[in-house]
C-alpha cells in the first residue's frame, strides 16, 4: 500500500468500479426490519455463510454413502462413523464427522433442474430462471436486504472466488436493487488492496468529500436509479475506507497456525475470511469451491482433494464459531446445484443428477445430530421426506428469522414473495 494521496482519476475509478474493481454496495437495510429482527431474536440478527460447491458434489461420495451397494455405485470411498450414532459419512470427512452434532444432513433433496446454469439460479434464488420476466435476487442479496446492518461500515453481502464473477445472477440483486449487490473479493489472499484508511485533512479526504457532494447533487437532480446506485457505491466505499473495521478483510492478522488449520487453499482461506466477516457484522458471505463436475475420471481424481478442503475448512469454521459463541447465530449452508448419478459411468465419473441428493445445514439454530430424508439402497431415489427447492429455501428463511411468505414490491410495483408459493413445507425437523 502507498502513502501519497490518490489522484483525481483514481478517485473516479473508485466511484465507478469500487475498490480494486469490486462492487461495494449492499450495506443498507430498513431500520424497522432490523429492529424487529433483534427484538424477536433477543439478540443480534443472524448471519449466513453459504459454502457453494459448484458443479454438484456426489451425495454418495460425501454425506449419503452406500457402503453395501455394488462397487460401481458406492465408488472408491469407504464410509466412517460420526459423532452421531448410526450416521455415517465419507471417509474423506473425518473432522466434519466429529462435528455433526451441530449439523442436519438433508438427504431428501429432489429438484427438477439438472442443467448447471438453470440449477445454479434455481438453488440461489428459489425461482426458475427468467420466470415471469423478472431477475430474482439470490439468497445473499435477500439476506442483505432483510438482515443487513445500517450502522455498519461493512457491506452486508460478500462473495469470494474469481469463478463466481462470471455468473451474473450471483452479483445481480434483481428487484432488490443495486445497494444489495455483493462485494466480490476475487482473491482472498490479496483481500481489499489499496483500502488504506482515509485520514481527515488529507488531500484524498478533501477530494473525496467534494466528489461525494457532486454525486449526491447529481443523484438528487437526475433521480435516476443508475445515479443513485453510483452514489451509494461511492458512499459505501468511502465509509468502509474511513473505518478500521476494514481490517476484517486482512487475513494476515490471523496466526499462521489458524490459517493452516483452515487449509491454505482458496476455499479454506475463504472460510476463514467468512468467519472474520460475520464476526465483524456482515450478514451473508458466500464461499466458492469449484470442480465438482466429475463426468470423467480425470476430474473425479480431484474429488479427494476437494473433500479434504471441505473437511479442513468446514471443521475449522464450525469449531471457531462455536468457541467464539457465534455458531447459534450463524447458519452455515453446504450445497451445490444438484448431485451426481449413483452409478459410475464408463468414463470413470458421475453425471448430473437432480432426483436425489444432499445438502447440509449447520448452526444457526438448527437441530443438529440428524439426517432428514433418505434415499434408497443405491441413492437413486428419495424414499423418505422429499425436499424441494421451495421447502429448502423456506426453511433457510425461517432459520434466519425471515418470513418466506412476505411480499416485496418490485420497482414496477409487482408484489413478489421471498419464496415462491409452491405449497412449500418448512422442514420442521431442523427448526430449533
């Protein structure tokens, strides 16, 4: 980081693109809803950490193993006992196995979309893509809008990982508006570069004050959504720069031993950043782990490494949140867009499969130590308690203290439910 004041061009770049080329909107939420949430919970509003397994992990190779199935179905991994009697998981998750008393494994997921692009949108928004001509907000933007903290200089929604930036729906808040878009941290190791504190009386601070006045005046006279979004982005960036809480993005402040415990890969360090951010008051953090699309043997050979990253990162995250008294207030979601076929294909991999798969809910008031739903002996069909996307999203909302049936007016004045009205059934078994 440098010490001299920023130039006019750099200030304009800051206003147009955010610090280091990221979006910095998303920290404002209605005061009334925040106060209501605090009153209802008797404590601060909950936070959410979404651990997104892009490509779709196999349920048989993770949280729903079938040790008695034929070899071409059970795959290469053995199963192991967990802290919950009778509940077994993949042998590559020994640390997570010891913490399943805090978790509910949802083994009855059954959805209708087995295409990556459509399923990613479906599982993030709860709505099928392009339904009704609307762009629907993802879970992170919904949480930011409902539970974001207006008194915090930090954004309400942060996304980590370069690959996520290619999915517009993850950074588009839809009808929630641009102020609920996420801050995207492409490289967690580099964090928020050039985010030096703004010192009163310096040239930078003087120039930024003038720029704020110009942006506010333009937004006031033009009354354009684009102008307001620009003004909100600039104001949020400067607010963050004026606060020492921006240090939450600096992983170098963590002891080397802690960083090692999470795993030194992008996912593990993303989990560590998520812990630091929710501890600092961020409402939602999404951490990305790619390459689960294991159609071929060469991709499938990387699955053990991915499972190890999950084991290290998730176990460290859960343990730290528990030890810091934050686990009951933080809902951790582990999921991808669908599962993989029970039968290993001729190429030595598994194909897309949406009829039966698993997700995991941890902390956040979840009744842990259980599996909800079940698949048959080969993991090919749900035989107990099928869970739809709408069931899942309604349950997540309930756990976070959000009413899934509440209607939000779009900019065009159309009322839209937070979770689509499809006769959803909240998974009451996991509600504490």
